[in-house]
């Protein structure tokens, strides 16, 4: 991200002279008007005279420290499980980072370097200024991600691009192992390659199913929210311990407002460290988009009048399993629920005294 104000003084600085290249210069205005961000990233890298790509790929911090105009300054270290972060101060030429692990730091440093590259480019910097505030911010962030991914993942081979539409989870896991990129950088890179060319929802989750990063390559459906636990992802992570998973995704993707995305096929592969799982979902029907439907739940109370239920209002969630409770008896299907505190016949709560003395008067 960039530091306030919204338009740093470094935009379009012409005091930094770029070398003349013996080729046709990119049409920056066309790229800003609708060219793929990957093309913008490629053009900026090729027209930047001070990048040592060999060093930047293997040791991004050393590569950035070698650039005279930029200084990298560390702020307080964030917890190892966090996503890290940083920002670029264009007026001072300083990249501030909050360290959070080597792979994440690599992406952060290159992302902030890309802000410097864009804001100081003698042509692209002025093209950005012609955009609206929101469009400029979105464009610059997307290009930063593309530049960081392109530098870190130059090992992507043509064979990988061929396989990416067939088995994206396996390709992401392989690229993560062969590069210094973070899982999110790998995911963003693969999603950019496949965008508008095939229908996939890509995600990286922890082994417990909590979404770390996600993105869709088509616009009809939304990727799962970051930070939300997906029971189906936890199941895929467990299965992926023994190898690549390919199966029907019967668990569905959980969204807010009690909606689930069904009719999807899943691929899953663990990363090389065994700390997260790469997941790719695609519609079962060749020309379909998956089926978004209201979620139904099973009631675990044999004395309840309902066997299953759908929700039409804000649910009460179980503290143990996180699933919505039945609106009739306030129970769910959670196997660890203390059902002994609720009468299985009349569904009334049994008080501690009634439980201790076995004197509950059933109201059924």
C-alpha cells in the first residue's frame, strides 16, 4: 500500500532518467485503458534500468538494498502466523515492512518496490495520474502484485502453464516449493494466468480449513471470505496428506446469509512444508457455474419436530461446531454438544439441580 497523501510527490518524477531501449516503447495509455496487468508488469520490469532480476528473485531484500534510491526499514515484527505487511513512502524513498516470515517478506518487499517503480516511471507515472483516485489505487495495487509475482515466479515453465488448467492445485504446490514466493503470491500468479480462460475458484487454507487467500477466475461466483473456516477445506487438507486429491466437493463453499455453493469439483494439494493446502474448485457442469443454494442443516434432537431446517433469519451458532442451531429446539447436529442439559423429549433445559437430583419434570 502507499502512504498518504493519495498522490505522492514521487509520481512521474523525471529526475530519474531511464535508459533508451532499442525497441518500440510500450503504449502505456492503452495498457492503462484495458491491457492485462501482467503486460503492464512485464513492460515496467523491462523498461526499469536498475533491477538486478537474478538477485531480486533469490534474495529480494539484498536486491532492493542495492538500489541507491530506496531504503528498507523494519518496523515491529508481527506474529509468525500473520500475513505481514508494509508500505512505501514515496517522498522519502523508504520501504517500511513488518517482518512475518521470509516468504511473506519477499513478496512484501517486491510489492513495495513496485510502487516505487510505478510512481517514478517517467511515462507510467503520468498515465496513473490521469486515472480517477479509485481507479489509480486499484490499478497500482494490482500491478504491484503482478510485478512481485513475475519476479518471484520466473521459474514458471511452459509445461506448467499447460497443466495449470488441468490441475491448478498441483501446479500451485509445485511452484511454491520451487520458488521463494509466498502461497498468496503463487495463487495470485496462477489466477492471473487462468483469468477469463477457465472457471476456477482458487484458495489457500490452513489445515483447519480457515481461508488464508482466495480468488476466482470468473465473475459469476465469489471466492470464500478470508478468515472464514470452511469445513470442506479441512476435509480436503486431511485427505491431501496422502497425495493429490481430486473428488466431488459435496461439502460446498460456505458463504454469509446461509448460502452454499454446490455442484463443484475439487483438487487439493498440501504445500511442501505441510502447513497449508492449495485448493482449486471448478463447476461440475462443463458450461455451468456451480449452484448457489440455501443451506439446510440436520437437527440433532430426537425430540424435536424438525428433522432438518433452513434458516430465514440470523442464526444462533453453536459454540463448539459453529453450525446454526435449530430455531425450534436450539440444538444442532454437533456430536460434542452437551445434550444431557436439554430434555430429549420436551426440549426444555434441565437445571443443574434437576440434573444432580434427577428430578426433571418432562413437559411433553
